C-alpha cells in the first residue's frame, strides 16, 4: 500500500447517512486508479462493505451473485487500497480512488472496460495480462 486513505471519518454513521442505497440496500461504486485516472471497474457496496472499506483502507464490495462481502484481492492478491472515498451530489454513487495492485478484472485484464466499438465493430481493446486460471484458487473473487 503506497498511499492509503488519509482522512477516515470520525463518525462513519453520519457518512453512511449521506449515502442513498437502493431498494436492496446497495450503492454502485466506480473504482478509479488514483494516480492515472484509469477507470478500473464498477461494483456494488452495502453499508457493511462501506464501513469495512473505510475502517481497513482495503476496498470491500458486496457480491450480488454470492450474496456476501467480496474483499478485493482476497483470493487473487490483486488488492485495492483505498486512497480517497467520494460520493456524487445525489449521494447515490460512490467514487473510490484506489491504488490497484495488479489487475482489477477477473478476466486478467487491467480494467473491466475492454470492450469497445472500433470501425463499426465490437472489439476487444485490452489483452489479458494474467491468465485468470492462475489468478484464482477458487471462484470467490469472480463477480
């Protein structure tokens, strides 16, 4: 962890009260590399994931498929350290500025946004950096 969040809230409950969770108790989170601005991924947090991310400095999400906390990097070692925690004007979307260790995407790419339209066709614009089979000892890190 080269840079971690500098200003943890004194009262996490007041911060949580500023956020608007959807009808199933989740809020979308965009993870962005703090020093380059690269958008790495979009995921979800519930109140417990927000609280854990803020108190540990290591980003934790909510896995909708597993219905459990998803501690980024737990099985792959590709950890996201929280550098800054922001939310939008409506309080319904979080921007997590992170320091990503390795790849962010379960496909082994640096980020999850590797599909694009090029010359009128759908193209893959980023190559696999790490073979996904070597990243995960189990399915637990995959969304």
